[in-house]
C-alpha cells in the first residue's frame, strides 16, 4: 500500500505565496491607481493604455503567476474563517471543496482571459 502524500503543505504554500504577493504588489497597485493617477502624477490611465499594458507578454506572465496565488490565498483564508470562525467543523470537506474549487475555477478563467489577450 502506497502512502498518499499530504495535501496540506501544498495548500499552505499557495496560501503563503498569495499572502506575500498580496503584501508586496497590492499596496503598490493601489498607490498607482488610487493616488498617483487621480492626483495627476501619472499620465491618464485610459482604457486603450491599460489594454496595451495587459497585452504585453511580461505583464501577462506576471498576472498569470499573481492571480492564481491571490485566489488560493483567498480560498485558504475563507476556508479557515468558515471552519474556525463560524465553527463549521462538520462541513470541513465541503468547505474545502467549494473554496479551493472556486479558486481553481477563477484561476482557470483568469488564465483563459490572459491567454485570449495574446
């Protein structure tokens, strides 16, 4: 009988990777979009310019790495909020299936959108 490898280290790795990405990237993004652009420190962020930026291969690669990490970070945090915070211990498997399934579907959708941009 072969031992089944535990899934928990992979899930925690995705959670920590998403947390690190969120901590490093999202504040900079918020500063650019919500402070610098409205104060006129940058040029106008119009739809065409943002579209051209999203079509760049390096930006698509960065988003293809960042978005799934953020989705799995959300899923793990939400899973344990429901599990521990609301004490839904009896629904542990269902909650894990729904949250990680949602993260997987959202990641696949994001990757499909990024692929279709190129």
